[in-house]
C-alpha cells in the first residue's frame, strides 16, 4: 500500500472541488469540523495566508520589487486567503466589498485602523477589489493582524 503526505491547506483546497463521494471520504478521515473551520482561526500571518493558497512566502515575487510594492503583493495574497480564493469583482455592484481604511497616527509614527466599511457599487482608486474582503469580520481580522504590512505598503 502506498502512502501520500499532503498538508492541511492542500486538503482543504481539494475538498472544495471534490465530488460528494470524495468529500465523504475526507470528512471520515479528518472530521467535518476540519473543513468547516473559521478561516480567521487559520490565517494570522502572511505565512499562514501563503500556506492556505499554496504559495511560497519566500518566493522572489514578494521581495524583488520596491518595499511598498512587495507589501501590496503580500496584502493581495492575504486577502485571497481570507476570502477563501474568491477575488471580489469590482464590476458587480451587488457584492459587498469591505475595505480597511487607515489614518496616520503621530504617536506611533505610522498608520492605525480608522474604519472598516463596504460599498457594493462604484469603483475607486487605491488597492481595489484584490484587497477587499467579503465581510466586515474578515476586514477587521486583516487590519488587526496586518497593520505592519499595511504601514509598509503606504510608506
């Protein structure tokens, strides 16, 4: 008998596209809770986000450009992971797109969370739908854990 080794994030991605019979087999092996767990419990860092979407956090892509561009690339991966692989369409006015807004705070010499809001219509400049979140909970979670990266993207 052959044995394969596969990490948790790959199993979760397989599960999403699996047929019913394979899903039942995976649930029997890992338990249904494993596949229904809250994404915010798994994604606490850029490295966690990379693991979730199957990217190498040490890939040159995240270090070959200017620092603020590298930070934006990392933020896009983090958003993709928290949105569970879904890129929110800027052309779909019926989809809420939650964004993180920051304000400069002299006391910390950097930016801090100012607000989290959504807009289902309109297109604005900025980081766009690649860095929008599907819910307020996801946007707040991102802001809580990624503020150093947000600061880097704005520096």
